[in-house]
C-alpha cells in the first residue's frame, strides 16, 4: 500500500482523486496548499507519491516538489493536475492528469507513475 499525498485547493477534485486512488488500496491524504503539503510531510514523513495541482494558491508546484524531495525521498515520484488543456501530458519528467477526468484515467496515470518509479 502506497501513501499518496494530494495537493489540490478544490475539495471536489481532491475528493474525486482520493476516491479513485483509494480503490487501489492506497492510503490517500489531501491538503489544500503547498505550505500544508510541507507541514504534512514534516508531521508524517515523505509520501510514496505526491499529486500536485499546477495552480496552487501559495507556491509553485515545482518548488513544493523540490522541498518535499529535500526533506525525504530524493526521487519522490510525482504527477500533476491541470484544468487547462496542455500541449504535453507531461510536466518535466512527470505525467499530467487533465481535469475533468474519469476515475479510470486517474488510476492509469498513477499506475504510470508507479511503473516509472519502479514500484
């Protein structure tokens, strides 16, 4: 069972993601901002995967990911969320899930993250 941290300001989106990902017997925690993500990691340790919205209200998602990696797992696997269509379905080395999405799409992207990370 993997510990997944979802960093998403909108309750409906994070709830939908948590529901889709917990079907795979994963423990999913959700926070609303970059600062909350860093506080969560300080309290609970590094997650196994982090899911970051590309439009966080307080910090750039790449900054949050770098800080999480500095505090724990140097190669922390990540996936990103976007509500805007993108030319690429990747952000750096990580996949991007476009909202709105179906639960099967969320699980497929999560499976891709696990596959790429060797889990």
